[in-house]
C-alpha cells in the first residue's frame, strides 16, 4: 500500500524513497560516468587509447545506443507488468548493467564495446522504467507531494550523473579509458549493495504483477524471443543493419513501438473511458518530450564534439578533461531540483499545468541552442567555458520542466492495467528523441554550425507555442488530473 503522510519521512517524502534514490544515484554514476568518455573512446585514435572511428559514425552509434536504452524500457516494463513485478525487474536489471560496465572495462576493442553496450542498454532500460514505477507506488493517488518527490528522486539521479564523469574523466585522462569503465562497474556494485539491504522496505505493491501472463502462454513468449533473436541475427548477416544506419533504425523502431502502444491502450477493454481520455492527453506531451530529448541529448554528441574541438578548457594553466563538461548540467540539477520541488509544493494548486510546463521546457531548450550562435565559429580551443556553462544552465531549467514532471504525469495518467508500461511509453519518447539526436548530430560541423543551431532553436520554439495553444484541450482530456 502507498505510504501515508503520518509515517517517517525523507525530507517530507516516504522513507522508502531513500532506497530508490540510492540505487538510481549509483546507476546514473556508472551510466553517465561511462557515457562521459564513451564518444571520446570511439573516435580518439588508437595511439590515444581509442578505437579510431570516424566521428560521424561515432555520434550515430551514441544516438542509437542512447535510444536503445530507452527502447528497452518497453521490455523491462512488460516483464514487470506480466511476469515479475517492478521491484524484482529493477534488481536483476541493475545486475545486468554492472556486467555491461565490466565488459567495457576488461574486454578489448570492438568486442568489449559491443558486449558492454548491449548489456547496459538491456539493464538500464529495466532500471529506468521500474525505478520510476516503484517511486510512483509510494504515493496515494491524491498525494500532493508526488511532483516534489519526483524532483528529489531526480536529485539522486543527478548526484550520480555529476560525480560519474568527474571521476571517470580523471581516470581516463591519467590512466586510460578502461580504468574509467572499471570505475563505472564499481559504482554500480555499490548501488546494488545498498539496494539489497533496502529493498525489503519497499511497498508490497512493487512486487505485485498487475496483469499476470497465463502460465500456458509463457512458452509462447520464449519462442517469440528466440525467433526475434534469430531474425535480428539474419538481418545483421545480410547487412541490412550497419553501424552507419543504426540510429535511423532505432528512430523507426521507437516510433513504431510508440504508435503500437497508444493503439493498444486506447483499444483495450481493460481501459476505462476516463483512462482513455488521459491516454489521448498524453499524446501531445509525448511529442513535446521526444522533441526536447532530440535537442537535449546532443550534450553527448554535438556538445561533446564542440567541447573537444572548440572549447577553451584551460583553467589557470590546467587543462580540464573533456568528460567534465558532462558534469556541468548535473551540478545545476543538484542546485535547482530542490528549489523546483519547493516551488511546486509552495504553489500547490496554483502551479502551471503539466502541458504548460512541457511547453516552457521545449521553448527553453530551443533558447539554449540559439545561445550557441555567438560562439558557433570560435577558433579551435577558444570558445569561453563560461558561455557553455550559461547554455547548460538554460538546458537545466528546461530539463526540470520536462523530465521529473513527465515522470510524474506518466504515473498519474497511466491506466491501471498499464501502470509500468505507461512509464515505458514516456521513455519511448526519450528513445525516439535520443536516437534522433544521433541522426541530427551527423549534420553538425563547424562550418555549418550557425545554421544548425539556429534551425534547431527556432523549431523548438515553434513547437512550444503550439503546445501552449493546445494546453486547454490537453487539460480537459486529463479528466481531473492536475
């Protein structure tokens, strides 16, 4: 059962939030610590410890990998809702993440890269959807602390995201890439240890299977899974899927999966009339979220390349590791997430509606891209670090208007039968956007950067204005959900 307000709390939130806060903090430490050096590992020359990939291919792989992480939330959510329950899937998925980081750390070259990214994508997808679902189950439907609780949960995520690139970046700079990947594995091991001790305090609802799959159908699922693996193997062997087109394939797969999910939910006999209206209300939020992530996730592609090639990383004679750029945004999240949580709590029923928050977030990330225009053509290693810090501050404000609010909205708008899978649908927006970020990044180059930043910023602004215009309809379709 959800935790009541009269019980012991964690900063005014349900006490079991500490356990999910901790496992996500360490999982994000490992995930972002690895991702902070991953692109560099792929396109740095072999003489500097990298794989020597062409830069355009590397950014495409980053987009495809990032999209796959979010795409795998579907599998993690389905297993939770039909077979094991959210809490068990979260535990086993975290183990898989740890093995992925170990593979990157100890296996050489492309073998380690492939094995590591596959394990991490599968595991991180399960962690993402199910950790969020468990947090949602800590609150009763009318508990006004929900948005504030998700903001604190988001703080835990970003504590890990801040520390990860700092430490892996130092190890990569001084000892090599594989030491950085090894530290990511150690971080995930810490997260699993604390979760093992705390998981018994989670609510029983987190272990329940909302829509159990009949036993006679389980063998069919096994056959489908094996068949899918064989089909994927055949497609790869025929050359239809290559590293050059992988991000485009993830875009198509994410879009197809999202459309299928919306159709299934809207047509399900287990979804009530009011729940169906809420699913319809989620469609504009899904589109806005995908557009936001398509721009925001370029921190790991375009902004990393910009930092490596054009940013002045010299600080009083010391050269800052490129990976440290990835820790700037989490610093702002840490500083501001508590303030946002307090703001939403203080405003209560007077706070902006969910669609307005989403619109402001999309417009904000567009403004961030427009702020690149004055430094777009800076000479190599001359663009001021302070300018990028300011841009990432704008990104952070936008993120806090989209990500924790979106997580909260997904738990509030979800039909009862699709509790965890609704969160997976939100992450499909992230999958679509992240894969698109890899596609878009392939068009970026220093000579064309002005047009790239301008078009991206203007497009986001237009979409935000459209969502503002649609907000009265979205609120009506939310049927009583604020």
